[in-house]
C-alpha cells in the first residue's frame, strides 16, 4: 500500500513516540529490477514475522518501506521544515513528534554525532525533495543500518540482505586478490 504522508504532518504533531517502526528500507534512484530484488529479499526475511505491518510511503523522490506494529502515519512525521522524520526502535522519554521535529531540525549534519537519547533507536530524516537523508543512531549504535550506492541511486535498510540483493552481487563481483588478502592478512592490501 503506497501512502503519501506529506500532508499529514499537522495531525501528527501531538502523537506519542510510543509508536515507532521496527525497521525500514529507504531508496532513491533505483530501477525496477533493483527494487524488485530488494522487495523480494525483504519479503523473505520478514515472512518470519507475520504480525508486522508493512507500508510503503513516498516523500519527494525517496521511497520508504516501514514495518512495525503500527501504521506509517503513526511512526513518521513531516515537520514544519518539510523534512520527514522516521523513528525506528524505542527511544525513552522523548515526548512527542513536535519535540522530535524541533530537535531534528537543529541537528548539525557536519558533526557526525550519535543521538543522546536513552533506548534503542534510529532517527531517519528525509529532505523535502527526497534527495538527501540524515541518519542518526543511538549512542550505542544498537540498531543495525546498512547502505549501498547502486549506479545513480542508493538504498539503505535495517535488513542487510535487502541491500545485498538490490546490488545483485554474485561471485563475479568478488576480487580474488582482495579476498585472499583478507583471508591471509586479515585486512585489505
């Protein structure tokens, strides 16, 4: 189900953060085959968790697939600055979406610092045009987040198989000298 949530931000400003996503995949600029491979890998992985709801949303040029116990409109919020804020995990004591949006709009992107929130969480921000993303993990980096550039596009996910599948890696993509150096020397030469 594809949902455009860009117009729903006024309804969400007072929603509690008790409702967050369990995971997400975010992409921009992928072709149909790359998207299909990513979706197939996500469906296979998430088939073990039939109680999770999956929902796909668009924000500008970016497509996000969120999964969790709640709908995307409850786990994401467009702030007054037009940026989409998506929360994965469970932050402790962060108030409501309005407070998160105000905090997120003050993030200094030049300083790669973790969120100083208690709990396990990942805050993903998507620019109004969908071309730029800011991802911040909690202090311990406890929510795994994988990303990859693919041609002129990119993909990121809390599920590693999704990024690998979208790239369509095969044994042809392996560098035998590089693999040998990792196996023998424990690092690339």
